[in-house]
C-alpha cells in the first residue's frame, strides 16, 4: 500500500500542480470571514470564539501563553460551542479579530497530521477515488482532515486521549498523527497565527464528512514515511511524532 505514495517521489506533485492552477479569487469574489464561519456552522460544525495573534504574542492576558492564538477565549468552550447563525454573527461582530475553534467529538473528529504527510496522503486518497471531506492547511505545518465522529463506543478504552493526542508509547504505531475527538478542538478557517501565518480551507466544509476509518490507514502510512526521514536523528523523529509545542 505504501508504494502508492512513493511513486511520486522525484516528480512534481499532482496536488501541488492542482493548487497552482486553481483560479485565484479577487477580493470582491472571495467569501468574507463571516461567510466562511457561517458556512462551517451550516455544515454542522459547532463553533466558539478563540484568541488571535497580536504580533508574535497572544491576545489573551496570559504571560508566555504556550498556545498563542490557538485556544478558546472561554473555559466553557464545550458548552458554548454552537451552530446558531445569530450567535456566531454576534461573536464575529463583537470580536472582529478573533479566531474560532470547532469542538470535536460532537458531530465530527479531526485527523491532524504533518503537512508533508497530509499532502502525500491527500493526493493518494483523491487518486484512489476515496471520498475525502473538508481539509484545512495550517501555516505551522499541519494538515487537518475533518471526518464524522466515531460516536460513543461501548468500550471507553477505544477513545484516544482528547488533548492532541498520541501517547509516547503509540508513537511508532501512529507517528505524527493526532486524532481530535471528544473533549478536543481545532482552529477553523479563516484563522490567523503569530508570524503572519494562517489556517485556510483546502477543501471547504461543503464536502460531506467521511468515516475516519476510510482515511486512517493512508494517513498513518504517510505519517510513517514522513517520520522515516528523521531516522538519522532519534530526537528529531520523536519531535515529529510527539510535538511538545501546543
């Protein structure tokens, strides 16, 4: 199965070629921030306001915030998250600079992988005719695959940890892969990160959410190949699989 990804090495990525050929929208044609947020909510993804960058710092008052511009504004974000159009418009108007997060494990999960691995996996999935749902790229080097949630399994041990999620003992099995499910969240586009980076849709929320298991094997394989690039330095390999920056 892994050979399908390797066959593109040394050649121009079809995905990269497609990205360059996509017609660029003018400022007048591009959807507004509010339109994008409302489209995300209309697709069933619950939203809540989040912090935003102020230069290289976070808009929150925490000194040395470890996740600048990447966390919700309220500790009650799980109960606050909503798809209500009026509430989201109210937040977007009151906090015009705010990012937004979407709470996972309610309607959807997110498979979060290193950007290079995600691009290779996406190219293969599309070539194989797999129904891929919404996909976002983050300027800090991650790709987010939005999927349907697994629901509540009878066996609680089936749940991965909620916070960004792979334990050190599972690094070799799932290198670089984070499964955001119950109790976790991710930023939704359009979002801004420190250093003039951002989070943007590659495939928008109009795409139906797939079963995560239809993507998991390809994503895991791509992440393993990505981690293999660091075989010469065990520390760097673990840095990819178990990121310490949140």
